[in-house]
């Protein structure tokens, strides 16, 4: 096993050597205990690395209220991405959608008119910004034929995303037996919305939307009080309490917070702000390597040429405490005997990155180029050399 460090942190290598040779001690990185929130469950995660920074009851199944609409909007974005739906397609607003989600329902609404035709993109804004139940039902019926069928799609999509503790019964989050999810699953969904459909994720940052002559503000108060927050979604029912999934970007770091079961509209914003402030103050997203960085070389038996460059296929980042860069260590494990031919991208080892005793990253080392088989004479000579080396 060889010790290596990223070029962007070459000073780390020097420090690691000094620490081995001399009794020098690095300054201790002090991280205070995370905040205790007045909420049933909460979680804070680095959106880029997936590292969970804070969690409390993150796997407890709870009613999500209108946080459900994050899945509704994700599925609509998926339909658009696959070409089965267009932003400009007109959606018929059924009497059922108007009755159960419109003005007379007493719930959050986009104020759609029954039997009107509304573009998909407007309904998507109605779901995201205004939390319209009528818009959610109309989209569900348009995509799947009925809201019940759409709920089946929601559950299938949840499984594909790895939301293993979620079960959806409707597109709105209206209370229903068995309609449950967890803070951890909602964080998974939030990251998918951000990463898979950035063009529609931008809708989550819009503060107002006007339809049918009625302008409504986004219910996410953090959009109006915190310039770094650009999403995501609120929710509230008597059973669920006040909920908020928020996302914020500072200093090249994106965090997602999930707060479920807060006591009030202002409390869900305040408690979310506590999580985000803690994450940004004490942690950072540290870029270790870029895709294509040369991480080592290896001998290729019977190859032409005999030396192979090893790299990584994707950028590698890790979430670490601020000030802990000098404690990060990286090692590579290379397959003992690499034989030609070798294909570009072939996995030939592992990259292991750790902070103290905590593993941060494990990634594949891959061949940077193709290596062909050497000629007959060179291959025979390599066989002889290999016998003596073994």
C-alpha cells in the first residue's frame, strides 16, 4: 500500500512525512456538539458528498405533509427529461382536482379553475412555490391517469432513489394511513432534485408566483431572510407539525437540512437555520482529486508499453471539519499482478482516503490508457523476468 496525497494538497504529503519522522503534534480541531432542535426529527447532509453531519431520529417514519410534493415535482421533471412530457403541454384541470385541492378545499391551493387548461411548467410552479394541492392532483392525473396510479409511480421512484423507508399514498401529502417517510429519505430526494434536474430545481428559489390574477409568496421563509438559501419545500398538517427541507450554498459547499415536526412556521425556519449555520461554520467540502489526475503508475506484464498510468474517473470530494486538511491521508492499493491487455477505464486498484481513523472515501483506480500485448519476444522475456521477481 502506497501513501499518496492530491496535488491540490501537496503540503499534506510533506506534513505526513514530518509527523512520522519527528514527534510533532498538529493542532487539535475542536468541533462543538451539534445543536439540539425543537423538532421530532432532523438531519443535515453535505449535498455533494452525501456525508451526514447531524442527525436525530433520521430513520423514524413520520408524515411528511407537503414535503410529499418534492416527489411529485421530481417525477414530473423525470417525465420531461425522458421526453414523455413537455413544459408547454396543457394539462386539463379536472373537477376532482378542483374540488379536493382548489379554493373550497381549505388547503393550500394554486386557485386553478375547474376544466381549465394549464401548461405543465405553470403547474410545476404551483406545486413548488404555492404548494398547490390542486396543481399536484392535476399533474398526477395527467401523468398517470389517476392520483392512485401516480402514487404507485411515486413508490417505484422512491425505491429507485434508495428511499427505503418511504411510502406514498397521494401526490399532495394530505393525511392518509401509511403515508410516511423519514428525514434521511427526504435528504436523498432533495439531493436527487438538485443534481438530476437543476433546470427545475431553480424553481425552488423563486419567491413569488402569480396565477389566475392571484400572487402568492413561497412558503419557505428562509428564501426571504437568508441570501444563501435557494430551496426547497415546506409542509404542514396537524399530524405532521411544521416541516421544512432547505438547501443552501456557501464557499463551494451545498448543505441540505431536513426538519420535521417543528412547533410553528417560524420555528421550522429557525431550527433549519441552526443546522445550516452549524454545518457551514464547522465543516467544509474539500476537493481531493479531479477526474483524470495521475495517482500512480503500475507495471504491466507482457504489455507494450510496460508502465501504466492510474487515475480516477470522477472528481472526488470529502466533507471534513474546517482546519483538518492536514490530517487527511490517502493511500492506493494496486492489483498485485497486472497483465496485458489492459483497457482504458479498467479497474486496477483502490484509492482510500481517511481522516484519523475515519474512512472518508473509497474509489476505484482505473487505467488511464489502453495497453496492448507486447510482441512474442518481449512477452517471453517478461515471463522470465517475472519468474525471478516472484
